[in-house]
C-alpha cells in the first residue's frame, strides 16, 4: 500500500496551549494512568493466584483486565509525555500504528464484554446446565474468537485509513481539504 499523500507527520495541538495547564494535565493523566494500570494488574494477579476464583466469569474477567491494561498503554503514555513538550507531533506510521492498536484492543474488549454477558445469561437461565455448557474448552474458544475479531477489526480500520485523503502538510483548518475523493467512497 503506497502512501498517496505527502503527509509524513501530524502536528498535535494538545488539550491546551497554557504551560501551567499542561503541567496539571500531566499530573492528572499520569495519576489516572498509574491507578488504571495498578487496578488492572492487581485484578489479574488476584484472580490468577486464587484457587477459589476458577469459574468462567473470573476467567473472562482476567482477560478483560489484561486487555484493559494493554489498552491503557496505547494512548496515555504519549499524552502524558507530549504534555511536557511544546511541539507535539506524530508520524504518519506512528499514528496508523496507534489507531490499529486502539481498534484491535477495543474490538477484543467489546467482544469479551459480549461473551461475559452470554456467560451470565447461561448462568442465570440454565443454572443446572451451566457447568457443561461453559466448559474450559468453550471459554478458550470464545477468548480466541475475541482476539481474532479484534485483529480483523483493527486490520479493516487500517485498510480504510490508507485510502483516505489528507490535507496538505501543516494545514489546521479541516475544511480546506478536498473532500471529493471521500465522497466517492461512500
């Protein structure tokens, strides 16, 4: 796939241009990131090491916590680091890489939440058949489907991005772009 435009990097404006506010943003997002990572790692370790939490619900919860920890690592570190610098840029490849990981992990997250809803449905509506329906093999299969679905979702998003036209370099006003190729795609 060739890059049909001359955009090599994106200039990120950030949340604010005020240096004092950027320091506040740095602290707030760093604290939120640390709490999010600690909570997800603690949940994963607590469920994995406990012999009492062996039901499919906790099996899916471990995977959900792991995916959420990974998802936190996609955007937040760049946001925290960029809040310290005056010039914030992202390369085209870096941006597409970040978009792939966002969609990949979010796709897994959504499918896992759907699987967890199905697990609770079976536990409530068919309690006597629950152990035979939600066996370990099916649980691993459902997690595998979630990973494959997330990968396909991320891949499809990236394939669409390479067909999009971008504005000339360093143009901030989005309305100055030529949107006619975009309208032909619809």
